[in-house]
């Protein structure tokens, strides 16, 4: 059967675009090296019709289909299982910008486009495509859509979902739904678009999307702010939202321990607040439609008021683009700094912003009780209530010893996020890594609704099986 | 069976909260008086548990359930059919604000809350709930959610969908899904929320919602602008988006014929541009986080540039709150002005903004060919590509003669919107009035996907049957 399917796929796409597992190892292991799969074939269709034909061929032989973008996901949602039964679909040949419509402020792109290329195309047209995240140089918009990716500009522009107006999707039966609409308003039936966005390839295969563009800001201002306590940062955020409105485009938290780690791992990098005693910092970005002077004035007004109201301990305002980039480098280097310091336990949680302080205090204390000496490296998108609540090994212990407690420690963190009204996956999705956790945090009613939708749109459970939801066959 | 169900409902809710059709006529005819239904009972549950109990009682006897908010919808989506088999659910007793969380900028309200009351509660807490539309004094948030209502602030804040973070829903089986999350980021499974929003009570019954709040703008500036042609208004819009960014909070088009109609029907009302010859006007609103002076400066800069670049023929800037309110009154009086002038044919269409000019030119000409002398009253939310493309009778004909052509004329308008990449219902939904049209404009693939979802979530087709989709039992 496998050989018959392999031959059919070669016939459909041409032999050059169908690989065997042994020739395509780079696609079979997830980014973090945790999961490795086997497949009948890795296929690279040229267009939507070919994707549909591949799906039909797979359905005929009941072979599961896994779709993969830039393989940058953290939940192994795009890694096939080890059964060797699946076909892995790469959309790397589908990387065209189909339409750019500046009057409508929309862009229609194929799913295989690299995110950074889309940002560049928009900028060349005098527009902003605001989705921005660490992996932007290699992740694809298809992956961003499949996981409803977040990033650093969600505060102002929303997640990938909010940036999407229309989709083209290949269904589980290999039919093509053309929903590539460039409309801000369209109330004609159920919202299929938002169902596919974030479904991680388990309900359909997104092959193209119509995305929103925005005016390019005329100026941006950046500052690194120091806070005497986390509650002060939360209060400042509220003040900044009122003062800057939608011009507040980023508010990224970094703990003092994060700053120290950055100094240690990047001694050649920027060293702001070298002798500061504050426990929390935040990177603030203001975007302005008027210009540099105006941005600077708004910055000074709002920061000045904050100082007067004791909503701020200290501020380092970037005086140039180079200084602004240096400040952003701190945030951008956080993942690498942690990697260099050895593996740690990452938790991508969100809570209501009003619960941030309680969540951090409670969870930090809980961890010290159960795992004395573990070190928190907490940072992230405070403006969205989304923390990367990462936990490193105690200094008197080893990384390996620490990592043996991963399941138990993570459960405490996730339970705490849940107890504070939060989510166990703010922006990274469920994939296969968290699929076993959903039953703990979702009600039976919600799980049942999700399973009904899965069965309705993929009755044979062939689309990325085992991801997002455990489904009984 | 009907009597048994009536008795059960009385037992569940108390006799005072269960009405017979003859005592509840105001709920049985739609706002525009086009459809009248009959029901077994009109019920007014006090809380979500009672809603669930009503649904279970109805399911046991296979009685359909229709939910109704303020009965202000234009598509008769909340009007039961004439069979007398259904139970009509009013949530008017469920009108509590459950939680207001200003640190998180969220508000949790029950579905029966009047929209204006929610706006007021937010304002008293120093926040903005931006959903704003003509019926706000009587429509409920449950109806807004069910229809994904739009209104005048979509340009900046989005439709009801974009304002919603969490939902509480009673399912077709009478179970309660508590999805009342106040999270900006939560990627843990399928997006049930957006599926229920806009589903017009056909997939589940929304009983409460957690909504986004925003900072109250410190100042607003309003102007009425005159344009030499529609293309100029579209080009100005692009300029204004770049210049004002997210501070551009409304851009409402009015044709010269609309202004003339307003003068005629409201001779006591404002009379701007009395002797102007321009064919198109737009109401522009800028919201500002800094203050009056700043708003005024931004206004003058952007409008000044527009004059220099010939993107604008004339501008009337409101000098006071009273003048601003007078300008807004023009837009707000449009529905009433049309009503006073006699019935006309309303079309709530949207097209990509880049297609607005072509759509209007093409459709206006087409109508004159097929229905000589009909008069266009075109206005609406140009910033969202959403026009209320309304057509009045020829002056040498009568309203009644004109209205006999409704089906035929509307088909031309809808076909034209569709041919220009548009939607036949931008913000009013499908209800029962447009249910027969979906098959013309949606692909079989899309209709099939929608039907599968309907069957998955409401397998017995008891939730608002006959609305949105035609479903085979």
C-alpha cells in the first residue's frame, strides 16, 4: 500500500517533488529534537490543486496527512508520528505573493511564504504587516495561521487570527474552499476562517490567506523601564494604554534575572541598568503616525506623568535607531541566552493582566516549596497577559536532575495558571506535546464540542492525527 | 405535547415567566413587520441554569428554540416561524454585569444587557466599550454577539467578534460551556468562541460574554468632508489612515442625495454644505489620547496635506461638542429620514475598498438600465468597505410599484457586490430573509462545511431552525 501511494504521489507531483523518509530527515524531527517520525513520503506540491490531489490520494488509501511550515513550532505539531503511515506535506514551493491591494490594505499570499518575506513585500509597498516573532526568518505564514501565532505586536495588532481576512483551505476530502475574501465585514454564515486558524492542520490544510496591512508608522520610540515591583509595571501598563492608546505597540517584560542572564551570556551585548536594583524591567515601544518629534513628546509626557505618579522607577530612552535596536536585542536574545545557559523548563502561559502579580507571587513561592532553589526566568508579552514563565535548575543541582522533574513542575505551573483564570498555551499551541493536558484544563463539554467539530470536518481522522485533541476513531 | 411542555416550562421558571403567544405579541413579529410567528411559549429564564433547563425540556419534546434579544435585527433572525412548534427564549431577565476588571480591561455581562447600558457601565469605570450602532438603546449584547454586529466604530475597534474574549453558551443538548475567559492569548484548541459569534442562535445560545474595554479617548474631533468624486474619498481614506493611524475612529460616507434627503425630512436639523455641488461627503472622527489641542493639530495637519494633494474638496470642522453632535446627527438620522420618505430597498453590502468606486459606478448604471429612474441613497461605513446601498422608487412611480421589483432589483445589487469580491450581508446577518440567497453566492464546498458544523453542534436541528442555513433534517 505504501509503495502504491508513493508511486501515485510521484505521478501526481513529479518524482522530483516526492521524497522518502531517509532523504528528508530535516523534516522528521521537531525543532527542539524531542520527536522524530517516519513517513511514506514527504511531498512538495506546486499549487493548491496538487495539494488537493495529494489529499485525495491519501484519503483513498487512508494515509494520514501532516502539514509542516518552517518546522519552527515548539509543540511538535508538525512532526509526524513514528508509525510511518503518514504523508508529510511541505508547502515550500507555494511561496508566491498572489495579490497586493494597497487601496484595500490587503495582501494575498500562499501558505509557504516565509513570514519575513511577507513583512518585506508589505514594507516595499509602503505598508506594515505587523506579525513579528523570533522565528520570522524561517517560519511560514501557513504555520503562523495553523498555530494562530502571537509575537511582540499582539498588544496593538492582535494575533495571526486578527490579521487574517480570508483563507483558501483544502478539506479532509481533498476539496478546495476558496474563502480568500478581502472584506472587513462579512456576516454570511459561520466563521469557518477562525475555525481553521489555530487548528494546527487537524481540520483542513490552509494553502493561502488574505491578510490585513496597516500604514507604516512614521516614527517609533523605544525605552527600557525599571520597576520597583511587578504591580508597578502592571499599573504603568494601564497608564500607558490610556496615554498612548493604540500607539503603544509593545510592552515586553524582563525580570532582573533575565537581564543578568543576558549580560552573562552576551557580554559583548548591551548592558543597560548595570547597577540597578529593580527586580523588573519592561521594553516599551511607541509607534507614531506623525513623526519623531511628536513621538518623543508623547513619550516624555506619558513617562513624566508616570514618574510623578510613582508608576515608574527609572527609564532609559533610546536616543537613536541604534540604541533602540540595542534595547530590542535584549528581548530578542532571551531565547538564545537561555539555550546557552542550558536547558530549562519553558511555560507559555497567559492570565488576565489583573492576575499577573498574584500568579507570579503564588507560583514562584509554590516552586520554591516543592523544588527548592529553582530559578525563574520570567519574561514576555505583559501587555497581552502572556508570560514565558521559564524555570532553570538550582545552582546546586544539574540540568539533567532538574529536567527529570519537568512533568511534575510543569503541572504546578499549569495548574496555577489555570487557577488564575489563565491558559496553558498562550501562543505556542497544543501540538503533540500538550495534547494530554487538555483533559485536565478543559471541561468535558468543551472537549466534546471540539471533538464534534473534528469529526464533522475530518470524519476519518486523517488530518494531523494525534495533535490538538485525542479523538477516538 | 405543547400543553405538556408549557406546563413543564412553568414549573421550571415559575408561571410568571412563561407567556402564551397571545400575551406576547411584541416578540412574535420582526422589527420591520415582515414576519410573524407563533410559539408554544415565550419564556424568560432568570439565569444560565434555567436556560439550560428550558433547552433540555424542549429537546425532550423536540420543540425548536428561538432566542431573541432586543428584536432590532433586520433579517428576522429572531422571529419564530408560523408553525407554533417553537419556544421563544427571551434573556431580558439576564441583564447583570457580572464582573468589571479594569486592570484587565474586560467586562463580563449577561446576554440580556442592553448595549447602551454596557457602554455606560464602561464609561463610569473610565473605559470605552466601543460597539456603537443605531439600535444601541434597545438591542442586547446577546443579539450583537449572535449577529456579529458592526456599527460605526468597526474601522478602529472591529466588529463584535473582535471585541469578544470569552463566551458562556448553552448547547443544543442543554449543557453549559463556560468559556468566559479574559485572555488576549489562548491557543488551546479550536476557536469555539468565533464559531458561536455570528451564528444567529443556530449553534448554541450565548448567555454571557467577556468583552474588551479600551481607554476612553481624551478628545475627539469631527468634520464633514466634501469630495468631488467617490474615488477622491477612497484616496483620502488611505491618506487619513496613514496620517491618523488607529486614531481614525469613524469614516462614514453620505451621498449628496442623502444630505438632500436629510434636509428635506429634518428641516429643523443641521444644514451643512447647503449650496455645495459635491456629490459625496464623509463624516470623519478622530479620537485622541492626548487632548483637544493635540487632536486639533493632527486634524489640521492631515486635512491640510489632503487639500494640498487634492484629496479633498471642502471641509467643515466641528468647533464644539454641539457642532460635532450636529454632524453626527446627520448620519444617525439617515434611517429615520428614509423611513419618513417611504419604504425603499435596503442592501447591506461590502466590497474590498479598492472595489468601492467600480461597484457603485457599475451598479448605479445597471439599475438605471433595468429600472429607469430609481434613486440611490448610498451611505455607510466606507472605512470598512460597507455600504448601505439603498434604492428608492422613481419619482414618476409609487413606492408600491417599486417594491414589487424588490427581488429582481436586489438580485442585481447582490450579484454586483459578489462580482466585485463582496458580501451580500456585511453586518446584518442572514436570518430568514437572506437564507435562500446563500446557495447563489457560496460554493457548494463552503455550504457543505457549514452544514457539517450545524449538524455536529445541533444534530436535531432544534436551535433557530430555518435561519442562516437550509438544513435537511
